[in-house]
C-alpha cells in the first residue's frame, strides 16, 4: 500500500530562518511521482513541484529547494530565509503511474512564519 | 488554468438530508477526483473517475456515491448527510501527460448540522 507521512504537524519559525519540511513515503512501485503543494490561508491548493522516481537531482527554485533521496524514501522541502508569506499548510503527495493515477497525500505540515 | 468549477462553494445542510456537490471542468480531462480535507487528516480520497461511467472508491468512500455521465461533470452525493461529513471537499483533475500533477478546484465547505 502507498503511504505518505509528514510527521511535523506544525512548525513555527521567525522570519529569515531556514526551515525544512519532511516527507517520507512508502510504495511498492519502482516508478512513481512525488509532489509538493502549498495551501495558503485563503484555502486553495497550489502545486509547487513534482519529481519522478528516476530523478534524484535536487532542485532549487528561488528560496525553495527539494531534496529527494530514494534510499531513505524521503522528499524534503526547504525554505531558505523564510518570509511571512510562506505561512501555509504544505502537503506532500505520491502518485502511482499505473491505472488510475491516484494521488495519496500526507497529513500536511502547518508552517507559521513570525515577523 | 484547467478550468474547474465546484458548486456550491458553501453549504449548510441538516443531518439525514441528501446533498450533491458538483465538479465541472471545461477541458475534457479524463481523470477526476473527490477529496475531503479535515484537520489532522490532510486530504483523503473519496472517489475517483477514469472516464465516463468509470468510477471507483477511494480510502474514505463510505456514505458517498459518485456519478460521471459526461466527461465534464463529476458529482459527489452524500445519500444521507451526517455530522462526520462536515468537511471541505475538493475536486481535482489530473493534467495530461505522464506523472503530471493534480489541479484542484476551489473547494466546497459543507457543514452538516
């Protein structure tokens, strides 16, 4: 069975601090995709990034970076120099590629960035 | 923009009444999903569809049914609403291509009193 675990329920940091959100997944598939979404206080779900299981290169986009390690089944998300606008709930998700392409989500991590 | 519209956006209903939520898309995406979001549980899959009249259950399907009689509409029905079904419901579509992300509607906040 597929599973995504986000053990950090809530994290509070002070503005300009770096913060890492953890995501650990379980799957029997050899080919899969991983995703991160952001849900700001307004409630919409915003796609941030996807990564396939064959690409373990880290990715950086501005203040955001993602570390995918297949050996530990982790896909962690780091925000550098956090800002108040980063305050949101962040979800990690896993998608199978066979058949129905279901997306399995973690329980989310609420990030509070304090000014 | 994948063009997803959820209706209604907010609804208050009484226990025991039937409720139908609608998800409408404008771009003929094949795969559609209904999720519910609850504190401490994240997003949980209720039902999904992989084509017209092709639907299947997700992890929290009890008390819900769905229908997809045409590509653009995916309906979620609570046959007899209960207070445990108070939640925010999100519809999503899978964007075209392999391993692509889900694109979500704006959500429907349902309160069962």
